[in-house]
């Protein structure tokens, strides 16, 4: 691997560290802002930053394009809210691993290679081990937290599918910035009904930092890396994100994992990386 490639690998790793550090910081804000409130301020601040950068008002968006962007944005909002609801109840690393079932399902759905079903089996075993069934008599997880994480994964799948369609119709920056507005609008009713409507002012700068760590900085680093790294390398490295989430949860939130949960996360990482590598081989044939 060349020195230049190593730099972009490090940038991608930094992006994943930024995202998971942002998630850990967001979890610390739940007592102050509420989970819906933390989500709302994160996506709203992200939307403001993206709108100022991309200035979507200068681009004419048609009705069909707006529909695709709206669905993409609603999926993004639902994904963020459900993910934050999940990490309120279960460890960060576990939630990220369960959420990864969404993009894994999308990848397998578009493939007919038998090896992909092997990876699905790995993922299913991992999810089973993380299920709230108290498997083998070990410590089990909060069932609602697991459900929220899996639902966030489903939203991630819709986010990928409609994000791709929206990105084909309008420039990526325009789709992302307008989509983030719809994301904020999707979360707004939950904030108004369930969030803290009198947030302490000292918490808002931290929420702005969450928006930077979880959106602005990592998205920029990922775009830089994606331009210089192969899809195979990018996807394989991204498969390591659950492990980075485990480390982040341990460092910042003092969250430990049972052996069963660690094995489950490892199985999901293997499934995700295996699917990426399998798709790459299929593309070369």
C-alpha cells in the first residue's frame, strides 16, 4: 500500500472515530436534552451547516426529485432517532453492530452468490446472540433497545436505497442538505412531544459539537477517502465501525461487554466485511 493510500485509510478511520465519539457525547446529553431533543438538535445543526455550505436554494428541484429527497431525509431522521433511542438502553457497540444489519441486507438483496448467504448466516447468529433471550444463561439485553437498533438498521437500508436514487437525480450536496432538512422535520414532532422544551443553554454548544463530530467532519473525511480508496477497501474498513463503537463506549461511557456480546459483534463484522469482499469479486467477473 502506498503512503498516499495509508493517509486516506487513516482519514477514514478518523471519520469512524469521530462518528462514534459523537455518539458517545450525544448519549451524555440525553439527561439534559432528552433523546428526541438530542437527535433534533444534532440533525438541525447539521442541516444548517450543510445548507450554508451547499446553498440548495440556487438549484431548482422538481417534484419527483423532491419526493425522493424527502423519503431519503425521513429515513435519515428515523435512523438517527431510533439509533439514539437504542443506545439509551443498550451499549453503543452492540447498537452499531445491530444497525449494520440494514446495509448488510441491502448488499445481500442485490446479490445471488451463495457465499453471501453464508455471511447472512454469520449475521443472523450474531443478532441471535445479541437478542434479549438470555441465550446460554448469559446477561441479556434490553428488548426495546435491541428493537430500536434493528429498526434503525431498517431505516439505514431505506436511507441507502433512496439516497442513491436522489443522488442520481440531483447533485449529492443538494440532496444531502435538503434531505437533512426533512430529517429535522421528521424528528421535530417527537422533540415537541417527548423532548425537553426548555433545554439548558450550556448543553446546546455540546449538541453543536455532536453535529460536527457525527455529521460534518466524518462525512467530509469519508468523501475524501472514497475518492482515493477502492470500493472494496472502503467497505471493508467501514465494517470495522462496530469495533470502534465498542472501544468508544468503553473509553467514554465505561460500557463493558459480555463474552457472548463480543462474539456476536465479531460475527456481524465478519459478515459485513465478507459481503463487501464478495461483491468486489462479483464485480471483477
